[in-house]
C-alpha cells in the first residue's frame, strides 16, 4: 500500500485510467489494442510501475465501453453488449444520466469486489481452478444457454430461435475436432468463426441507427419531459447500485468467478449475470425496457471478472481472457514471470500492488466519469441526423478493426439488416449473443469430455452440481410460467 | 384474403429464419459425423420452431389484414435508411474509410437529411480529422483503403 500510495504511482494511475476508458469507449479499439499500443511506452519503466500502469488501464476498459452502449446502442467492447439491452431503452426513456451513473457505479463496485475476491481466494486458488474440467465447462456453457429462456420476454419460441440462430452462427468455422470447413464456403476469414464484435454491432448497432433514421428525432426520443441527464440523474444511477446491493454483490461475485475460469471470458460473464438479474427479479417483464438492474448486472460482472481472471493469469500463467493473454505477454516483457513462483512470499509484493492497483483504478474511473457523465448524457439529445452517419461509420470501422478484414463488414451489413427486422417484429436479440458466445465453448468441451470420460462425464461431482443448477433454472422458469401471468406468446389463448 | 395481405415483413422475417435453419441443417448433412453433431442438434429443433413461428406469424397477419393494420409493412423512411446502410457499406468497400467516410457523412447530411451546407462541411471535415488524423496517423492503425483504391494503386 505504501508503494502504490507514492505520488509517482498515483500519477501513473491517473494517466492510465482515462487512457483505458478511452480505448473502451471507442468501438473496435478495446483493451487489447490499448495494451499493445502502450507497451512501447511502459517498456522503459521499472517492472512495478509498468505492470501497475497496464493493469489500471486494462481494468477500466469496460467502464468506458458502457458509454456508447448506453447512449447509442454501440458496444465499445464485446462484453459491453449486454449493457445495451436495458441501457439503450433507459436512454430512450430520458434516463441516460441515470443509466450512465448506474453503469459507472456498478463498474466501480464490481472492480473493487473483483479485487477483494482475488484477495480472499489467494489461499484456495489452486484446487478451485483445477476443479474445472471440460465436463464442467460444457455444463456451465449449457447453464448459460438455458438463460436464453429468461431473456426471451413474452415469446419463448422467438427467443429460442434467436438463441439457436446464435449457436448456428457459432458453428460457422473449421470444425474443432476434424478441421473440416463448416459453412465457410471457402472463405478464409470465416475459418476462426464469425467475429463477435461484427456480429454484435450488426445485431444491435445497425438496427438502432436504421430505427433512429426512420423515426427521426434523437436517441432519447421525445422524453425530454422526464429527462435526467444532469449530475442528479448520474448520482441517482450510482444510488441505484447500492439500492440493489444484493444484486450488485451477487453479480460481482459471479463475474469474478467466471473470470477466474480460463476460456469463458467477459462476454459470458456479463450475459450470465444479466440473465441472473432477469431471473431473480420480481418484475422480469421490465427487463429489456429500461430496468436499471439490467445495466447494473452486466457492468458489475464486466469489471469484477478482471479481478477473477488475474488469478489464473498470475499464478498459473494461464490467461483468464484474451485481454489477460496480452497482459501476460506484457508482464513477461517487463520482467515479471507469472507462474506458481509468484505465490512465494518474496514475490507477493507485486501481486498485492496489482490487486490494489486494480481496485484503485476502478474507484478513480468512477470519480472521473462522474465529472464528465452529465456532458455525455446530453449526447443522447443530439438530433439523429447528426449522429447517424458518425455512428454508422464508427460501426463499420469497429467491424473492420476487430480482425482487420473487410469481409467483416459484409457480416456486419447482413446481420444489421436481419437485426433490424428482428427488432421491428419484436424478436428478442440478446439470446443471439449468448448462443454465439457459448456455442463454441459448449461444443469444444462436450467433445473433450466425451473423449476423456464418455457419457459418464455427467456423473462427475462438479458436473452434478452444474446439472442441479440447470434443473433449478428450468424449474424456476416453468414455475414462473405456471404461476405468473408471464405466459409466452405461444401459450396464450387469445394470441394476436 | 390475398397472398399479398399475408406476406408482410413479419411473415418474411419468420420465413427467413426458418430458411436459415433449414438450409444450415441440410448443409450439415454433408459434414462428417463429428462435425455435424452439434449443427444438427440445434438446426433440427430450430427448423421445427421456425415452422411453428411461421404459422404463428401467418395467423397473426391474417388477423391484422382483416382489421386493416399496416404496421407490419416496411415504410419509405425505413427503405431510405436501408439504402444508406448499403451506401455506407459499398462506399467504404470501394473507396475505404479515409475517402468514403467524409463523403458519406457529407452526403447523408445534405442529400439524406437536408442539413445545411455548413453543417455538412463541418461534419465531413471532422470525420476526416478523426479517421485520417487520429486513427491513421496518431494511432498508426492502418485502415482499409478500399478495393477500388487498392486496385488503382496496384
């Protein structure tokens, strides 16, 4: 704490935080590119300062990413896509300030809880990380997929179809088992699969811009009467985070736990937490229409998972996410060798510094954003005519930069047109992203588990716990259908 | 009741979704046993759900047509916006971000939304500064130059 409290290190934090938020806020840039671009600048620093700078920058990327998600429906980074589902409707309802406040507050609290989670788990980390085999991975992915039903709103058939569509799109790539081409039609850029950034931008951002252009007006629509884009709205949003303290803590812990498991990543964390928020709410029908809990849940998860993913990154040299993989390389360049040796008492200083740096950076990001948030909120009242061309250009730029391939823009346009019709005719779009993200994880781990244990993999203790969770989730949904008026469209007698 | 009154955007969306599942499932039959397992596991139920949804949508459309509801049709403003999305795509694809970006922003403002020349020019200049100045030069991110420009430059 003495080291991190030095003016020099605090100065570094104060520089790293806005840089990280900037990379998060610009679609297509993201934290990975940010780290890559600043590596030359930190290379000459001492290891502690350089690592602190990088971790601070990386840990607040998603805080910045929530801004375009909430204001324009354009996710700054992949994991921020879940924030759109309720963040954008809040903007449309004239609550941009509140949504931004909730996002920043949730990000800050999530980041701090993620750091505390890491601190608490330091003594237990090895058995927990090693307990996850392909069998548990498969069932965890399946658990995430069952959340599709929760996000389907009033039409289960449409929700399932969109979720399945996401899964089918996830199968567009070289088959991981046999290496044969699946739905790639000889296109090299599809060998690694459909890029998530392009798909998410297509399904969410393009339809929003078409709708805005077709209807005229601004992102906030005609909601000026109830507008809360000033500091008051932002503070109300931050207050919401603490009013829903149970949800905030739960989703922070779930996010940190998912972040700890290599291979699942931030996208899964934010969607699973969003699904959890909808599932545990007494009024799930508000979700997708501007429920503040729908902003809090993914935002806490986005930042808390960074704390969780530091665990395998630092102590097993197994990156918890792709961003952590680049961070791992940067640490090595700085002379920090991740691995079990870091857990030795003489090396723990650097671990403590990184954990405190991560938590301080999150708090600092919130303070910085509170100052600028009211100004950002006003952007939602800018006439659509002035916004649409810039957002469209930025969307195409984001899709291109994601894999530096122009073919990605074809995917973006095709999914954008389809996404608009899904939006217009009330097909829930969030299940698409869940399917797209969890599909490859489910398929890959299923084949691995089958090769290792055959069908008996379902009887492993961890797998049984996961099966229990899945059964509980489905049971809860069925119970809700039976007891609640929330009947899906296909079950209604007087269907329109 | 005519076919045209049932075939609106709502039904077409359900039909497209059904066709996606059907065609992907049929294509999967040509894969090896391991490679087709998951696509078929999802594709077949997806096709069945697609048929159910298409039926639901057709039923709803018949009711809507009978009551004179036209909200399921695609409006002129929507068609114009689709045109702009395609224009952005083709413009960037042919001439890249640096050239097409400012031009498209300018055209959208003036031709598409009848903004003033001053607003159009300022927006185009701002776009050029961000794309060329910031992304290309400050960040040193090589941007797509466009197929036509690449072809012209050899």
